[in-house]
C-alpha cells in the first residue's frame, strides 16, 4: 500500500514555532509530527510513502536521511 503525507504548508497558525522549521517537524512529547505519522503508517502496513514538501523542505529531507527513511521507501514530491 502507498500513502501520501502533505507536509508543504507554511504552518502559519503555529507561529512562532514554525518561523525556523516546518510544521511537520514540530514535536509532541519530543517526537516530530512527521515521525508519528510515518510510524503509524508503517505500523498499518504501508510500504511506500510520498511526502509533499515545500516550506523548509531541506530540513525534512535531512530528517528523513538521519532516520534512514524509517526502513521503508519514501519519495519526496
């Protein structure tokens, strides 16, 4: 199964938290929202995830590299 995560928003309603990082990397209990979403999708059986990025997209790419793409196929759009 494949999923898409929309992580391209500016996160204007979360300012000032999103002034220097994307909304997808805002943490809840020290875990980024993107990580929570990816792990839930992986747990549910998804084998491929496409992540749509824009705002601070380089930070999301670096985060995914640091995490080894969580051991699944992740593509960036």
